[in-house]
């Protein structure tokens, strides 16, 4: 699927909101370069955050991200998904 993290998180936010779920859009620095990365999150019953993001299939370090790229959704925001130098 071709998209980017911002469009994907925004669409997920509105889909979940239409079903009555309260969610949040989060921003952090991308591990692929010095630009923002957008994620979606919602609280679980136990109080922890459930985070989902859209990440490239083959991440590479870039100066600027492409406007659209092939990627997939990933549960969590683990550091082991970062680009190795």
C-alpha cells in the first residue's frame, strides 16, 4: 500500500472515531532522518497506550522522506525497527 505516516494515521483516527473510540495522533522524530513521524494511539482498559504506525517496507536513511511510499502498519513503536547506520 502506498501512503505516508501522516495520511495513514489521520485516516485511522477518523475511522476509529466514527466507531466511538477515542484516539490520539502522536508525533516523534523519525528514525529514518530529521523529520517528524506520525503515529496513532489509544488507551487500553489497563491504562497503557496502544500505538500503531505506518512504516516503510524497506527503511533507509534520507534527508527528506518521499511524499508516498510502500509500507505497512506496525503495532508498537519499538527501537528495533530503526534504520541501522
